[in-house]
C-alpha cells in the first residue's frame, strides 16, 4: 500500500496543499500521495478514529474551521493547546500515535525573519486559529504592540492576554494606527468569503502588508498595498513554508532545496 497524507477542512476545494506535496513527492522520486478531504465539523471524531486504524495514513494538514476543534481527538505532547491554542498538522509518530503540532507559526515567520520588528507595532486582522499562530510568532519576535482587528472584542482581548502581548482591540470599521506590519490572518478576501475593506493610508511608507489568504494570491489588500509602494508578502509564502515542515513530518524527508520557482509557477496557474 502507498503512504499518504491529506488536508482537511470545509470548504477544501480551494486548497493548494495537494499541489505542493505532490510536487515534492515527484521531485524526490517518492512513492506516496496527498489528498484533499472535505470534512464537516461533526465528522472530525470519526475521521481521526478511522485514520488512526489506517497504517498507510501519515497525517494531515488542517484548515478552516477545524484548527481548534481537532485538538480534542489527537494527542498533544507538546501542549500546543496551552501555547498557540490551535493546530494545523497532525502526524503519526514512530509509536503510531496521532500527534498534534502547529507549523503555521514557523511558516508565517519565515518570510519576515530578517526584518527587525522587535519593539514595533503590528496590526493583525482576525482572531481565529491562524491569528493564534501569528500572535504566537510575534510574541516570540518581541513585537512591541499588537493592534488586533476583530468582530468579537472580548475574544480578541483574551488572545492578547493569552500571548502576553501589549496592545488593544479595534473593530473592522475603525481607523488603523501607524504600524510596521499589517497581517490579514482572517478569511476575509478569500474566494467565497466577504471582502476585506480597509484603509491603508495610516500606515507609514515603510510598512509591510502580509496577507495569509492565497486564494486568490493577488488579493485586493495586496493590490492596495502595492498601489502605495508598500512591501508585501502573499499567502503562498506562508503556505509553502508551513507545508515544508509538515512534509518532513509526514514522509520522513525534507522537501528539495531547488524547484522553488517551478513550484510557485505551478501554484499560480
């Protein structure tokens, strides 16, 4: 039988994860597969029970809306629940246990690792699973202040407290503060979701605008940022970064170092 991994979510048709993992499997000459599985929230428990019994299943990536709920059905030896509070990857360890982890934080931080943001102000839009990974990474990077843009002010304030971050919560219709970094960690702007309508004029000319949405890759937020000649990071950067960490957990080997341009071209078709 062939070892395989999956990405689960609802909806899932937009996911580019199968393209990424299959590209690397082909490049490395590995026998394996990577699939997309549309999964309703009520089916999570059954899904993990079935996959636990399937020795060919190596793990899964997890996207909206399962990043928090999936924690209830897998082991968490690294206590991701208490740190980030959401997972995006489950893998089978050497003992056969299904183990939770989160590769989003590393995938998010990679593209901005060389940018000095310690002590600066960041604006983060969203308060879900992806936002948790972003806030965790920013806390590790010693960000000075975080302005969290969210509909649920109480939930968002709780996230700032959880990660020990200084800052405040504002609504989606509030004027942005000046900031060194703006991150859209919400689904707004994604295909099938509401548009993200936000005025970037308060940002300084040195600000970086980072949109985690990758379907479409060229989001209205990034277009607006480029119209102001701001530096941008698109969702493919984080997607590929977090996938690389997960791929090694699934298949026991790191993705190849070359082929980045070919992979990006594939993802943009």
